[in-house]
C-alpha cells in the first residue's frame, strides 16, 4: 500500500471535490490508497497534468480579467439540461437532482441541496440524507471498482461544462445490495477565472435496454465499458451483490485481481498521453509503464 505521505498527493481539486461532496471521505481514500503502486503513480501523473493545465488557464484568465475589468468572483452560468430543470427543483419527480456550491479557491463545499427524488434513490427521507451529507457521512453509492471507473470519467471530462454518463449505482452490500442503472447529467458553473463554483447533477433511473443502447451508441458516455467492464445492463444488476463486496485492496493482492485492474491502467495511460500532448511537462517523475 502507498505510504501515508502518498495520501497528500490526492489533495488536488479533481479529488478534493469528491472528498468534500458529502460521501464518507474515509471510504474514498481507502479505495485510492489500496491501488497498486503503478496505478498510484499513473493516477498521480494524471492529476498533476490536470492541475498544471488548470493553473495555467486560471492565470491566463486572471490576466485577462484584470485587463478588461471582469469580476473574478462572479459565477459564470452554464446553460444545459441540468441547469434548466433546476428552475423548478422540488417539482421534478422523475429525476434525482443535487446541487453543490464550492469555494472556487479551495473546492471545499459551501452548500448542498437536493430534491426528494434524489433521496429516494437511497430509500431515505430527504432530511435524513441531507443530515448525512452535511456530516460527510453519506454512503458511497458505488462498488469500489465502479467508483474508480466513474472517477476516471470525471478526470477525462474535468474541463467540460456539460456531460452525460450512463452507469450503475449500488446501495448497501452483500445480500442487501440494491442496484440501479442511471443516466447522470452534469452541469458546472465557474467564476471568471475558470474555477468551479457549482456542480449540478440529474440522476434518471433507466432500464438495462436503455443502458445497453447507450453503450452501443454513446460509448464515450459509459465509464464502465470504457475502462474494461463490458457486462450488459442486466448482468450488472444481477452481479451487484458480489461486486459490492469486491474491494480494490483484495484485487491488488493477486495476479487475477490485478488483471481486472489492468484495463483501468491502460485507459489512464492513454488519458495521460492525451493530456501530455496538450501539456508536455508534469511536475511528477514519469509514471511507470508497468501494468499493475
């Protein structure tokens, strides 16, 4: 396992936003600190590249803001489906909506709200789930591998305003696990220097047929098959109980387990290559090219 010092390398905006959302941060850090060292190195290089690009962009925007007199703290709205439906937040009955405000400089959470339908995904009341989010004690609605695959999707779309993804949520574990397939629409708002101020998401439950259709027709929007999980929507639902108890730590300790992680390594390495073509240098030494 990585040393405690390695944990500090996760403290970059792309990860901090996940830690500050309201899910149990210890669960997220446990996943990340259980990764094999080659994946730790590679993920760190991707995070550094994203951070360097964001810093350079922010400095450019700061200089431009100073020249033309923009208000650097003003939020820059993003027009998109998730933005439009938030005008009647609680009235939406067919999608779970969540809106999170962040401090743009630190990415610490300032405010979170969601509708009753979002809490219904957890089979909880709105007030109960809101209390869990406020206390950073909401259960992570993914298996460990699913969360990692969705994290990689977030890294790849880090600079995109609006995204749509098709994925699986799992609530509970073992025989008590309950899974749903979802379409998640995300819209971000930024201040004048390009720092994230707000993230809005709409979760719509879909069936296996729609999930399978999305995998065929919109593959870049499907984090699981993008990173090696090619099971059908129906199979994902059937396998949820077993997947919910499969940990990254267990996978990292055996050759067959590391083989399951290999497609994630391969995809991350390709992502780093794309980032390097846009930004040639990173602060970190080159990531190892040995698969986990």
